[in-house]
C-alpha cells in the first residue's frame, strides 16, 4: 500500500511568490504608464505656456482673416443680398466659377501664418432666435418644440422673462425672482438683466441640462434643489426628432431677425408657428435638388418675400442676411494648440467691428 502523498510546501510558497511578483510588475507597469502620460501632459502644458503670447496673436490674426472673408462676401456679384450655407464663409464652395473669386486657393481649415497656422470656422448668429428679445409666445413654443410639456413650458418661460427683466416682481404665471434663487442649495442671485451668454439658461429655474443640450446630454431633466420643495423630473413629450436643445435654438447676441438661409430646422419650426411641414419646405427649397446644404446647387432665398408664410408674416420674423458672426479659431505653433472665439458685427462697407475675443 502506497503512503498518501503530502503537499509540497516549497512549491506552494514558490507559486505564491510568483503571483506576488506578477502583481508587483503589473502595478509598476501601471505606475510607469501613468507617469509617462503625466509627463506628456506636463510637456504639452509647458509648450503651450511658452507659446501663449504667440498663440493669442495667431488667434487674433485668424479673426482678422475672418473679417476679410466676411467683407469680401458682399462684393461678389449676385451674392450681396443674402448670406447662405453655400458661400465660402459658411464652409460652402463659394464662387468657384467666378473669374473674380477672392478665395481661390484658400483653405480656412489651414492657413499658414509665420511659423504657425490657424484653422477658422465662421458661424452666423442670426441663424438662431435672440433670447433677449424673443416674445413670450415664441419662448413657450420653442420649449414645446423641444418636447417640454405645456404646463412646464409656461412656467419656464415665465422664469426666463423674470431672469432678463430688471425688476424683482415675479411673473403672473409663476416665474422666479430673488427669493427663489436665494433658497437654492447653493444660493445665487438672478441676473435681472439681459442674457450675456445663452449658457445662463442653465441657471434659470426649471431649465435642465437635458433641455439645454438636447441629445448631447443623456440624463433626466431635474429642477434644482430647494428646501421644502420636492425634487423631480420635468415632463417631456414628443421631443423634436432632431434631438436639439435650447442651445441650438437661442443666442444672446444677434440682430433680432433670423436668417432663413442658415437657420436649422427647429428654429424654422418655432418661427413658423410650430408647423414642421412648412419648416421642411423651407429647408428643401434652399438645399436645392441634391437635398444637401452647402453645395453648388443650393437655392437660397434672396429676399424674405419669397418665404412661404402659412399663418405668419415672414417679413417680420426673417431676413436673408446675417449681421453677427461667431469666429472659432484654432491657433497652432508646432505641437502647441489653443482655441479662441471672437464675435464680429458686420457694418456698412468694410466696417466690421470685433465685439468679443477670448479663449474658447
């Protein structure tokens, strides 16, 4: 009869030691990777810091190039009465068949300047509704187009009106003034003045990130916490299929009337009284036979009288030209990168005024 074998304590110890060594090697590899990444980030920050003044001047140069592009646009034969997505400033092909094409050979995504380069994107702000001048019915309809229930849209509209007016009187429909905001955790003071930036909407009573960002935000909309008030979701119904949010409909800076040639579908739908069919007719007309915006066969409106009216007066709501432009500039020197944003107001002739300039 063979004796029963006993476990080898030496082998067990060796196996445990091997596991410990492997764990230590893995931990060291993770630490080394994290250290290398941190060093890479530090090196990039150092390069950006050393190049900061040069990058800022490149950013300002990019805005000046955009100013020139916008100025030259009005000089192109046949295009002085409208601004559209098929034009060069908006990323379209521009006057490629014109012998006097001022943009020949220019690529806005990469313009060399000295030892660096800039990439430029120009967006007109007249494609959106001005948040500071929009009427109460327009504000309420915009919220309903985004899928906010009728009851909640009325309350939020009242809160927006209270935020932008200059008094401490609460709107008759139940808006929100100082006493409400001071009761939040943490408390803050309402603006009681015009919106400087559309992102201020996120501080207005009832406006949630989901309403503001649309499909770019995945959470349920909630009202800010207030002592003694139940916290819960704002009701959403039949949201617009485009997945748009308030940031896609409103702007804080514009010349009031909306450019029918650049406005997105949700904006057109709001201004056409909520009629999505009329809004789509406008988009289909201006996109031309290929159905794609910003191409050679686009058919932009030349004047507001061409716009199908339905039950609204297009001339009072729309324009075919833009006056305010937001310029996004990426400045590059070697591996250093920095983004800037500027706002230009188009004036008569070449009098285009820069209103804002700051890092993005």
